[in-house]
């Protein structure tokens, strides 16, 4: 069981079909698999063997896809570094990973040069094009030095396939260890949920250093579909690609990306009637946004998914098109490959309709955190992944996300879930986005704060928002402090980084 079998088998079944499109370049499955084999064998030529680690620091370029499968074919552990981190965090994670090879894009050449003295484990540096400095190998030359032959390394289901950065929204970075079985469980669950076929064309704009690769990239490629890879998000380029390549599958996380598109007339003018599936996750998907998506993509079916890095991506639950409207606010039904429990803090299971923490078990649940045994033991207790997410289940078996356990605010002797306050504030016509959190307070225990982003062109006062809260929230749930920001800090999957807001306020 090897994720590297995906390009190998598609090269047999669909040799002349387009696998990957990037800017003005296209590769058939035969060409794509040949390049992957060359890179895989070149890495083996450096002396790398099964279980060794290769880190890659880059934007979304074809090399990150090639390296992903090339490492898998040799049983090498692939580590796509979260490139949006600050240089000290990048250095820390590369060092933590024990990578002996670092592949990087020239955009990060200065960062890598500064890191080198502090990365004693890295023996080989490979730069993806550009002006290559002394002592560094050029990527394309390196790839072409390898043989076209298929690597013949036995890879077992529980062998580690990749490391993925995870810190959730806490700011603490860890390396999640995903096995080949973990990834393939997520990949084929997504293919089944979205009914992906070889005739589909998908667009990949979300960063491939994220677990979203298991829901956006690999399922499309594993099904034999074509993927349009984009370096980064530009609303006009994104929508023109959908129109020009007749994209059928849009998997975009979170919905605010679509909000950005809607504010750009040139993007909205593009024809998107080819889209048959629009999938999203990681953020609230309100009814009005669903209707806006369907108005722009009238032939699309809507899917909402929930998951986390520890469940190998956003496939732990799925809400299909019909139930998006029959069960508003739901995050869907648990993946049939998953067992689940909803428990109180005592470990006792809750009754239908009651809230509790969601626990998950199944083949997609990762192996733990690399070199973080204590945190692994705490998160994966008794064979169950403790998600830290508070949910409830209705009488039909549909789940509803309530809040993150750590986002529950204890104020004045009451427990307040940040999400219910956020949902109320989002009803204000001038409010585009909101983040609610607690800060220590001697009187209240924690004082409720609300950071608001207003709709473009709107203005509002703190008193206006407070008055709205008085009309729509009970007293103990109302924010005591309201402030306005231009943008909410988010991680690459779109989740708000409330710890950044807390730290900023604490410094003030």
C-alpha cells in the first residue's frame, strides 16, 4: 500500500491523458510518472533509504507534487514545510523533522542560506530553478539524473508517508505523522463522497503544505482526473482557469475565498457553468453564501466537510448537497470508515441533542506527533482521537459543530461558547467577519471580546454593535469589549488565529 502507486497506475491506464496543468505547461500521466520516477531514483542515489526524511519549502509549483510521490515510492518521509511561517519557525520545524535533504524554491533562498548553520542534519540542498548558489544542486538537473525505472521498495500500510505541520489555532507547531493507510483512507473517502471520475478537472490553489492535499489534490489525481495547479490565489486568474479549462470540481477552503471572488467584477464575469461540485470546509457556510455560490455556479452540488490534520483532512464528516438545505448548520454525517463518540468531560457519552467533545477512531487517524510522545498520549487516548471540538448530534444522526473546547469562555460563573456569540454578531448587516474570545478579568473570570471586520464601505461604532448585542444576546453572553480590525489573522486553512488577537490585545 503506497500512495506512490497513484501516478504509476494512472500512467498505465491513462498514459496520454493530461494529469497536471501549471501556467503554460502540461504533463500527461506518462510524462508525469516518468518525472516522478526520475526524482525518486535520484533521491535514492543520494543514499536515502526508507524512513529517511526530505523537506520541501516552496509555493504551489509542480515540484511539490513530484516530490510528494517520488518520496512515497521510496518509502521516504515527505515533509512539506509551512512556507508562511516566520524564518525561525521554519528552521525549528526543519530541524525537528530530522530531514537530510531540503528542496526549496528560490523565493526562499535567503531564508535557507541563513538557516544552514543551524541545520546540521541537512546534507543536501536542492533549489527549484533560479540562480543556484555554490554547493546547491539545481532541481531539474538533479531530477534528470535519475533513472526512469519504477522503484521497487516495499512500503507497508503503517509506514509513515509524510509529516504535516499542525498547531491548530494555538500557535504551537507539531509534526503530524500520517501513514500511507491514513492518507489513502482519506483520499478514497473523498473520491467516494464527491463521486470524482477520470473525466473531472479540478483546480488546486490551496497551499500543498497543508493536510488539504488529502482532500483537494490526491483524490483528483487518484481518480485519474486532471488538476490545474495554481501558484497562489488570485481571484481573476482562478475564475479564468475555471472558465478556460472547464473545471468541474472546486474544492475551496474556507468560503471567504469565494467572498473575495464576489467582490471582483472581472472574476465574477467568468463562465463557471462547468462546475458540478463545490466543496468547502473549515469555516461557517451560511445559507446566503450557499445561495450565492449556486447563483454563480448553477450546475454545482454543494458539499461541506469537517476534519482536522489528525484525521488526515476534512473527511471525518460530510454534508451532501441535498442535506445542505435539509439540515442547515450541520457538519454532516460521520464517514462510514470512522467510529465516533460524543462525550462529557467525565468520559460518559452524552444523550442525543446534548453537547460534548467529539472522539474519532478509524484508518484515517494519524499515528501521532513526531518526537512529541507526551502530546501524542494526551491527544490519542485509549485509541481515540480527542478532537477538542464540541458537537451535538440530532435524532437523525447529523452532527452540528458548537465550538472548540478551548474557545469556551468562562465568564461570571457561566460557560459561553464563542461561536454562538459570533453567529449572533454575523446577523448584523454591516459585519463581514467576527472572532470572539475571552481574556482574563478579575471581576468576570474572563471578559468576552469581539473583533469585527466590517463589510466593504461600511462604518459602525462600538455602541451600535453593543446595542445590537443587547437586542440579540442575553446579558452574560454579550461582549464587554468590541473592536474593529481590517482583517482577522488566519492559518492556511482559513481558521482564525485567536491567540494572535489575544496576544495583540495583551500587549496593548
